C-alpha cells in the first residue's frame, strides 16, 4: 500500500489539491492500494495533554495508524512551505504516531517528498527538514524531491493541475518512486 499524506491542516488548501492529484496518478500506475491521509481531519486527535501516552492515544489516530499507516510500505508527503519549513502539524503528526508502534509504522519504509509554495523555492528547505525527521524514524527518502513553485498558478479554477510540464514531471517522479 502507498499512503499520500496531505501535510497541512488548512482547509481547502492547494496542498490538498496536489495530494489528490498524486492519489489519482498513483491509482492509475500502481496495482496495490492507495490511501490519502489528510491532517486537517486528524488535528483534534493529535494535540492533547496525554498525547505522549500510547495507551491514551485518540481512537481516530489509532485507527489510522492500525488500518492505514502500519500496512503502508511507501509514503508520499505533500507539504507546503510555512515559515521556511513544513507546517507544525506534520511534525505533530509524526510525534503523535511515534508514541505507539513506532517500528511497525515507520521502520524500513520508504517516502517520496513534494514541496509546494506560492513563492520561488517550492519548499526546498522544508523538504530537507522533513528528510532529517524521516531518516531519524527509519524511513528511506527517495532522492527525487520535487519542489513546486508558484503552485497556485498551475491549477485551474476547479483545483485541477493544468500545467502539462508539471504533470509530466510528477508522472516521472512517481515512476521512479514505484521502482524504488
């Protein structure tokens, strides 16, 4: 199974639009299961005073971990640039999930990173920060990290990716990741 992580808790985000594009592309290319995990739907399950007690983990978070994250062999993280890095909710998600069944959830798995930004750098720095975190928990990160700059300009009014060049680059990135 491959799981795409929509790395923001902002509603109606460009990140979600790109994550949905990745899910569609993966479902067309990959015969296994493809899931989408949106952090905006889990934000209330993560931050609470007992989050560092695996026995008291919120039921919604346990369900996602058991049903989606543990069976996943590869992750795709789509993260926007927030203040020169990734959104805090991505770090919070990793912290919250790591409390319970860390090895089963992360160790020895693989990840692909795509950064998006309205500005020029496509979240390059954020992808490097996330790479360090993922390496720390035992995930191998694919070297083809894709920074997408001016992300809002590449979407049509319906939120679909309209730029053929970017579509082709994403397709090639996914082909490479599937053989990784």
